[in-house]
C-alpha cells in the first residue's frame, strides 16, 4: 500500500496510489471490477484503478487483484509526474 501506479497514454499521465490487495479470488469474481469494487475497502464511487493478474503464476486457477486511487492526472506537456522522477 502507498506505492505509485503510473499509467502513461499518448496525452496524459494518470498516477494512482496503491490502496489495497486481494491476494486470491476466483476468475469469476467480477465484483472486483464494480464502480465501488467489492473487497477493495472503498465506500463510495471514485477514480480507481483495478489491476488483475493470474495466481499462481502461469496458471488461471485464481486471480490476484490490486486497487489504487487516483492522486494525479497530468498532461504530458507538463513533464513526468514526481512518481517517475523520484
């Protein structure tokens, strides 16, 4: 928790702060993608990111979920966010 997650697009950087993790869930658990994701600890709608991956590695038996909350949206012409230059 607290680590930065940076998404770079053609025109912007989106910086999120890692908020919580669900280490194991079934691949059919789509509630982790809800506007207020189940299991994330969020209580209201917001600007969140949901990252999913397979666990154990190289299998599709379970999913690990990581959530973050947006802390900055920056135009690329303003330079890289601090999370990328610190």
